[in-house]
C-alpha cells in the first residue's frame, strides 16, 4: 500500500493539482476563455485526445458502428416532442433565439444530446428489419447550462468531446444484446487507458429521462469522489413512438423500432490524467502519449560533436520502429530543466545521452511510471523499449486498479459504511431489499448519492441494511462529482 | 471538346443533379433536417469527408500547423470588440440568449469564424518573437444566418466542415511569407482532389472585414457559375491591436504581433462532387473513395461455387495491397442493379467476375472515369490496378481543368466579354486601370460580380476596358454563387 500512496501523492489537493497540471502541461486552457465552463484543447492536449479517440473509433468501427455528423441546432418543436426527455434537460438547454438582429420564428436548442433529432431522421431512413441493427455514432460538442460550480473537463457547459452512439433494433432482445456490446466496447476502451471502473444499473430515480434503464460506468478520482464516465441506455420504444419510426418486421407486421444510446465524454480523458498523474505532473499511457520518447543530450563544450552525433543516431534507431520521438536540442534550458519539462508532460520514456553513454555505447533510459533509471546497451535498445512499452501500461493500470479496489468496500453495517465514506471517501456497497424507501433512507443516513446496483447481484442470505428483510441486491453509494 | 461535353453531361440542371445525387448516393441528407440550411453527413459521405480532411491535415501538419479546438460560443463583448469585424457579420450571427429558462447576462454568438476569440487568447499565450511563427488550425462547425436561398454544402447556415487556420508573426514580411505558404497548401489540396481553380486578390470592397487584403480561390461549377472555395487573409495588426497582443521583438522592442488567417469549407467537397460527377452519379478520386474497388460476381445456379471461390480469391489479392475493397454478395439485386448502385456512388473500379473469367483466369475491370471495360489477367491484376490508380486522378483532374479553361477567357472588349458571360457563364478577364469607379462600371455593365485581380498582372500595353487609360492589371468577372 505504501507504494500506492507514493504514486497517488499529488503534492496538493486534487482540484488544485488538476487545474495546475492541465494548464502548465499545455493540455487544456480552462481559466482564460472569457465564458464560464468552456475550455480550449491546446496542441499537446489535442493530440492526446486524438490518440484516445482513435482507439474508441477503432472499437466502434470494428463492431459495425458508422460515424455520422448531425447538425448542432435542434428546433424547439422537435426537442419538445419527447416531453419526458426534454423535462430531463429543461433547465439546462441553451437557446438560440436570434439570427442577426431578428428574432427566429422557432427557437433552436444547442444539442444537449441527439436522441430527438436523430430519431426524427430515422423515421425517414429506416423502414425494414432488413436494415437493422443500425449503429450510428458521432463525436461532437454538446451543451448544458450547468449552474453548479464548473470544473475543467469534468463539469463544463460545452462538452467539447462527446461521443454519442445511437442504435436501432427490431426488438427488445436485440436492444439487450446491444447494451452488452456497448458495455464491452466501453470496458475495452477504459481498459486500454488503464482507467478502473465499476458498472452499475442506476436506480430508477437517476436513469436517463426517456430510458427504460441506464447502465453507468463510474471511476474514482484521487480525492475519493466518484465520477460517471460512461452511460448506456436501453431506450425501448420511447423515442420511436413519439417520432413514429415504424418498421416492417420479419413476420410482415409493422411495429415501432427499438433503440439504445450510449455516450462517453472528455471526462474519460480527465480520469486518465487524474488516476495516473503524480506530483511531478502527467503520466500518460505509452500508446496515448504524443511524444513517447524524449532524447536529452548531456553536452559540454568539449563533448558537443560526439554527443550530438550519438544522440542523432539513437533517434534514428528509435524512429525506424515508428516510435514518436523528440530530440530536445534547446539551448536555453539546462538538462535538469528539460527533465522536469518532459516529466511534467507525461512523456513515458526519457533517453539520456552523455559522454559516458557515447564511450560505453549505451543509453540511460528513465521510466516516467516507476521513476527508474535503466542502463541499456544501444544494440538492445529497440528490444528493451518494446518490452517497457508493453509493461508500461500494465503498471499504470494495475496501480490504478489497486487504489480503486482499496476504496471500494462491501459492508453489512450502515455505521461502518458511513465511517468508511467519511474517512476514505470511495464507494460502499450495502445489502438492499430493493424497496424505494429503503434506498432513500440509505442516501439520507449516509449523506451520499446512489450509484445503483451491480449487474449481477449476489446478496443471497443477507438482509437489507435498512429494514432487515431479505436483500436481493446491493446498493452502491458514494459522494459524487 | 466533344469528350468534355459528354462527361459534363449531368442529364438535368446542375442544381437538380446535385441535390439528387447527394441524397441518393447517401453522402449528405439535406432536405429532411427540420431546420433550414443544415444537413447531415451520412456514413458514406462522412468517410469521403474524412479522407479529404486527412489530406488537408497532412499538408497543414507537415508545414508546422498545430490542431486545436476552441469553444463554439463567443461572448458578445469579445466579438463586438473588433467593430470593423463584427460589422462584417452583424446580420449573420446566431445569438444564444437563454440558458434553460433564464436570460443570460451576456449574449453568446455561435462562432462565424474565430479571429476574435483566438486573438483574445493569444494575448495570454504569446509574449515573444521566440514563440513565432505560431500556426494554429481547427476543424469545426461555423454558423451564419443566411437569408438568401440555401443550398446543400454550398450555402448553408451550419457549415459543418470548416477548417480555419490562424497564424501569428513577428512582422509584416513574415505574414507575406505565410500567405504564400497558405496559397501553396491550398493549391496542393485542390490539386489532390482534381479541382481546378483561379487565384485572385479580391477587390477592396469585397475583402474580409478586418483584413489588409484577401486572396481567394474560385472554381466553376458545371452551370458555369463561380464558387469561392478558399480564402487567405493578411490581417496585419488589425486584431492584435484591438486585443492587445504585444510581443517582445528580436531587437528588444515591444510591438503588436502580426497575423494571417485562412479558411476552407465543405464547399471543396461540393466542388469535388460537382466537377467530376456525371449523369451516372458521383465520380470520386481514387484515394478519396471509401470503397476503391467493388467486386461483382456474375452467378448462375450452376456456376455458383466456382465463381464465388474465384471472386473471393480476387478479393484476397486486392486486399493484400491495402485497397479498400467490397465484394457485393447481395442476393436481392441483379448484377445490372449492382453496377448502377456502385457507379452512382462513384466507386472508381468495378471488377466483374463470371464463369468466363474463371475459365480464362482473368477479370473484367470497369473504370468509372472513362467508362472503359478492360480485360486483365489475374496475375497482372495488382500491377494494372496500381497503374490505373495513378492514371485515374490525372484523368479526372485534366478533364476538369479542360472544362475550366474553356470557361475562363481574357477579353479586351466589354461587349465580347458580356456575350461570353451570357452564353457560357464562366469567368472573363478585362484590362483595368485599377480605379474604383471603373471597377464598379464593369460590374454594372456586365451585370456580374468581381473576383478581383491576378496575383501577378501582365496587362502592359493594354488599356482599361472602361476609361481607356493604361491598364495595370486585369479585373476578373463572373456570376457568383
């Protein structure tokens, strides 16, 4: 556990660390934009975002999802058609009311999500079971007028990286299959970034407006608070009935189509920064880092030519295998400043090259994850980098899971659960009979939020922590963002 | 010329053709979205868009441009600061006035372009000549409240594919260098898509509000009307003075920074569809097509096994070289219907495989560009496809340029120029003294718009077509979209 604590040490409170690191590493400029809740993806951050998105796109494309691009603006009459849906966002929609100096005939909403406009279009596009299942997705900005305190990437008014998927099916069973596929895709995506998570079925009172049920992924940030990082909704026929998406079924009958939708935002990137980072700054997964290896020549006036020649040779060797390499030749910084600079930006490997290395025909490799320095023969460099590359993400992932598991506990006793939440934050599970009033009682007593229930519950033989009746599941509780 | 006319034959008016082809080929759904001037990029169109964008990104990245992502919403006080600038868009900005049910304290504009918000940020980011030149770009939606008749991709209210680049420099000379670099990047991009263009310096009265001058690229659509497909602006210090972007210069002095900006939209894609398409539908450049080669097995009950086995082998051969291949095994369509289907979608090559091909160990290759059918030995297939692939884009490009040149004419006499414009539409050039009133007179007499002047004029010895004084340049005139 001590090792875990060392690596989780951010040197300051998480929220201070987060804002400071994003800004100084030039990932995301949040504080300077002159409208609240909106940030700028800077060049370095944009590349990180693209690398992560390309993994997500790969997972979606290989499971038959097709990327599209819908308009941003949704006319009021369309978004209001699903009254249950709009009620969910009523206080949170931005409205465009004027074009130029004139008021518009119909107000236009900035999309909070696209179920309404896409389902409207599907009423034209989809006519027969032969076209199904149909799986669309898009990566766009969505807008929510957050009135709570905003926070970079985590609670913003413009979510500038929102992947929303929308699928259409012949029947309820195929929706169920699709929900599992979505869970699988998201699990693989989070796994690839080394982000630990717990999957819960949200309680009725916290599901997506318009869904039959909502499955959610939550992770824990270093301050022990839970963050929702993905949701999957079985929408049933709720939207297709409103927008009259009728299909011919296999047996010739006509019925409304069935749908699911699922979304992921830049909160995933926020989590990746948060769970792997340390007091030296960012720690990026090896395949996500815009620069995977930085070469720092250690030069004196006498060794200038020899070291640079060797350094350039090292660079060629690494580039030949397609690694993203940067040789830092800046005059104005001393080596120690360069070390600090690139450690802060989360570059996985640093290769130091000085006169000793030239003479010994080796390099000194520094791992950002374990902070180890390793001597590597030049002829072994490519093998060693490949080996470290594979190990690197495992290290990040297993360390993050270790922290996560230490903060996720099952209890039978309410007061012990409360003590844990007060001390460690994190997530607690308590046996629950499933009755609404017992659920609300738990929230009240523990002064917390409900994440929901496990997908497969194993509470046999246990009693509800509130009423003592047979428990048929667990309730997961936390203090959320 | 007859050949040109055959290929330019769209079988109906250009505007009917354009709307019909985009919809039926499932590239872009324009008519169904319930808000005017906004369209949907469908899966097939989205892939075309991505392939084109990846060429553009490659050109920008390799010249030191860095991709970023700025917020969509610009507060009124920021966008109004550049009063000259906002005057240019005053009637065209969409305004967000409400968040939820409450009016906002400050109205927010949907970006019409991002000079104002980015320059505001640059006042924090850029302090010294050492950071320059700085070249940013982003690919985003921009919004203009068009009150004229809208048209898919060409005149829309949400431009859903806008690449805007913004650069910062130490002095005017470096801006001039950057303008040339931008012209070079755009020329290469249009060349890669086989889109012909003419480069003009826009007249004073038609430059971008806030620019010292504007260089524009125009092409001609099949109806002979000119379409602006790219602009490059030398902004001087107009924006940096307003937003106080001060830098330390090489000599230690402090001055306002210098800027350029340049933009390209989905009009480029509209032009690509328009200039290469024919009455059979789309014709896509070989490297842009989402499916480069479609294989159509010609099957009877008796030949089923043999043909499919051979067809599958042909597919393996083509895939081994990385071509994007689709083997059309749909039962419900006859071969002729499949031919029509894929020709309409602009797939460059069709490989037909029937019993004759099986027995002769060859395939029949159909070229969408020239409509030729070619017999190719199976062992020669990869060589032949590579050869055709190289030739294909040249064919498209040279054909499009031939049409373009036939519709771009230089005259000395106004009445002949007018006759040409009336008959062929296109673009005419007339010698011009450079005086404002002579320019306006030309527009009035010819009932047309001005594209501007060539970058290097060669009007020596000629007289202004209006006043007869020495001409120092040519004025280019057209009837614009």
